[in-house]
């Protein structure tokens, strides 16, 4: 800061003396700390590289392991047996498809069967036969065997309240009444007509003898929901192969 002096120019005779006055001179300025510069930098990026490396010893070992891999003869035989089973089952499945989907329906319509009444036979009465029980299925087998199934026209799909009946006729002479634990839904004779397989509305099977002197004897019974088979009425039987005893059954539960 400086000083500026001013001198009065009054020169009268009054006796005044010259005076000097001074004012402070303002100065302007700035002050800052010392600036420190820091320089930073990075190295240039390297170009990406690609490469593979294989150990020669490992490569040789891998090739030798692949060449030494062998399939056992047991596995080969197992695969061949499965292929043979598939080839054997394929025609059976085709028969089943025709049986279920009715691909031969048009051809079956062209066949005509003429029936002629030979004679009438009066059926003997049986105990426990309901007045509402009606015949609804007739099945024929070799040896002049005829099976007539009697069931109630209305009941639930499990048939837990009714008793069914079966009339088995041998050689047009002998009539045999067989009482069943439930209403029958379908039946089919065996290859030679000596056995009769009966399906019931509760999903069970009955294997009955159709031999003279042993007619109606239960050879086997079972099936049903407890055996993992049908839980409802068996609606139809069909032999896939009578020689091998392969039988297909279709039920209301959708199982076969």
C-alpha cells in the first residue's frame, strides 16, 4: 500500500498555512499455494493372443485308452435279445391297434352271417336268479360249447350289490348254471374250448373249467385293483397269440 499526498492550493492572506493530506493507496494482488503437478500413465495394451497346447504324452495315452475300450459280449447279447423282442412284439402291437381302433371295420361290414333256427331249448331254473337279470353276451368255443352271460341292466361300474350268472352249455345237451361273485362283463374261450375266462364288473378275472365232469370249477381267480390290474369293468377280451397264451383285456378304467 502506497501514500498519495495532496497540497492545498489556497493562498489567501488570512494566514492559513499550507497543509498536506495523504490517503492510503489500495493495491490488489492474489496469492496461492504452489501447484503440484502429478503425471500418470498406463502401458499400451497388448494384442490378444490365442493358442492351444497339447501334451504329447497325454495325447498318446488318450488314444491308447480309446483303442483299448471294448464292449462285453454280455452287453451285446442283451442288446440283440431286446431287438429280437421288439421284432416279435411289433406284429402283436399291430393286432392290438386294429383291435382297439377298428381299422378293419369296413372289411368286417362286408361279411354277412346267416343264422337258422334249429331248435329251442328250455333253460332250467336256478336259485338266486333275479327277475331283472338279463342275458347280454353269448360266446362260443370249440367242442360245441356255448356260454351265456347274465347280468343286471343297471348297476354301478364296480357292481358291489349284484350277483351274476353264467350258463355253460356243452354239446347242446348239458346245461350248467354257474353263480358269479359279480355281474360278468365279457368272456372268451381258450384255444381248445376247455377253459373259459370271464371278466367281471369289479375288474376281476375268473378262469373256469369247461371240461365234462368238471364244468364250472374255478381254476384261478384274481386281478382287480389290489393286483394292479383293472379297477372297473372289463369290457372286452382279445387273443393276441393263443399258442403263447397272450390275452389282451380292455376295461372302463382305460387300462389294457
